[in-house]
C-alpha cells in the first residue's frame, strides 16, 4: 500500500526507518520535514491471520506499537497523521444496517483485537483513521484479496464489505485534502462474497479455475482455519455525508476483474 500511495500522491516518500524505534522516527521526521505522515504499515500474517495467533507479540508490535510511536512523534511535532485501520474489528451486519464508525466493535481474532486497540487510542487525537475491508486491486499481487482467495480450494459464501484499492487511494486523497480527522469507513457500498468474486473471476478471466463453496463454519470444523475470520458489512453513510461517493461493489467488481485481466496479459 505504501508504494501505491507514493505513486498516486506523487510527492510522497516511503521511509525505510525502523518505526518500532521511536527516537529513529523522531530523527526521520526532523530530516524529511513532512507535512503529513501516513501509516500504511501493519501485520496481517503470512500467509494469513492464523500466523498472528502464534505470534502475538510481533502482531502487537506491528499493529499497536507502530501507530502509537507515529502518534507520539507526530503529536510532538504538530503533524497531520493518517492511519489505515481495518473493518475486521467487526463481525456480522449489525442487523442489516452495517457497522458505523462509532458502533461497538466485536473483534473475532487476535489480529482484529490489535487493530481495534490501535483505533481505540488513535481516535482520541486529531488523526484520520481510514478503515478498509478485503482490499481488491486491479493489479495482481500477493496483497490483493483476489490473489489470496485464488490460492484456496475452499471459498466461503459469506457476504462482506470490500474496498477497491484505486478507489481507496482517491478517497484517501480527498479526505486528506479536507484535513479530516476521526474514523471513516472506506468500502464500496454493498456487499459481495469471496465465492461470488471467484465465480466472476471464472467467468471473466479463467473458465478453468476450480473451487469449492463452503460455509464459514466449515473452515473451523475441518481445521482449515485457526483464527476466526471476520465476515462483516460496514456502513458508509458518514463518508457519503462528506460528498464522497464510491461506486457499489456489485458494479465495480466487473470493472476491476476486466482491468485485472488486462494487467495479467501485460
């Protein structure tokens, strides 16, 4: 995400400083003299969040210590901070309403808890928190949710909010230009399941791709997942009230997969 932001924003710099080292962060800010500090770092585990269950200290370091280091350094220097959070702190659809920014979280995994812990502190300061969910991109890559799901034989049928990465970049830019602070849910309106995405992938890109549709409960019953996965829908009314509108995911997914196919060919 850091490199995508750099390319999109144009005048951004990706720092290679150890952001677990607060004095090093302070020196970096003194040297680079930024106006805005964007935290796009985080630990999601490799290959997935099951890793976080067995590496809790490392997960806390990446998802809690890092943003708090950046918070302290930016507050000391009066800098505007942007932090990328996650909708994974919720589970369910909140009785069909979707979860709003101020709704009580119900984190389903240790990874989710670390993202919630960071948000619960950062929201008390003038920080912009951008929450995304299941990021899919038009470019193939290891962090693209499309590529992640492609690797699995069993794909769940639970509907989720989804964030299209090019749309996320544009919305983040707009929120920064407005100097907004607080939490914003940045997902394309509507919901779609990973199984539906793979069905469209098979239709648009690779008719030979095979997968099995399963209920999320089967992942745990069959021992296919250790950490409980978040399946949730976020409410985006706050973002829309700012006059920022994202195309619904059920329309946007077709465009994403068609561009993904072109990028695969190249």
